[in-house]
């Protein structure tokens, strides 16, 4: 049990150090897959889902990086969980999958809670739980995208739209 925790922490630390490289490549591929998906190439939906799953795994495992402080360790795990669920929620909303609102709602609630806890902690100047700047920026962007996609429903891909008209 102890050895598996050490391996999980080592994986989380390795992903934390290189997360920008993985993120940049995967988000470029994710955005590039949106155009073929919307012009009717349904294989692009599979690539969107696959890239989202890889990003979710990276974010989730990144939350298990080692820390001396128990409060910070729990906070990191919730941050990784929220980021993973937000990415999956965005993909499921774009791909018209079931449980999209569930993913977006849970991730939005967790992200909003983490940001509020962070700013309350900063305002009280306790600095018990602090987010890294990269996590704060990432959570803010994911929160805005989550709220946007909860309100706005993306259009159907061209292939599905033409089948619905006939």
C-alpha cells in the first residue's frame, strides 16, 4: 500500500513538472479537432473525447503530488479532481453526451468553492491553503468555460443537423 502511494506521488510530481508541455500539445489537438467535428467528420468526436480523457487523467494524477501539509494535500487533490471533471464536462457538452450538466455542475461547484476558499484565506492572511498561480489561472478559465457551456448549448455537427432536417 505504501509503495503504491509513493508511485502515485512520483507520477503526480512528474506530471506537475511537465504539465504545460502536455497541456499545450493536447489543447492544440483538442481545438484542431473541433473543426472536423462540426463539418460532419464524426471521427473527430472520438479524438475530442480521447484527448479529454488524457487531459483528465493528467489533471487527476497531478493532484497527487507530494506535500508536507495535510490541508494542502487535500486541496491539491480537489483541484486535480475539479480540473479533470471540468475537462470531461466540456467534452461531453460539445459531443452531446449524457451527464454533461452533471459533470459541469459538480466541477463548477468545486472550482468555485476552491477559488472562494483561496481568496478568503488570502484575505485573512493565514496562507494555510494557497493555490499556485498556474492552478488559479487554470481554474478561472475552466470556471468561465463551464458557466458558458452550462448556459449556451453548442450547435450540432453538420452531419447530425442535416439528418434532423430530413
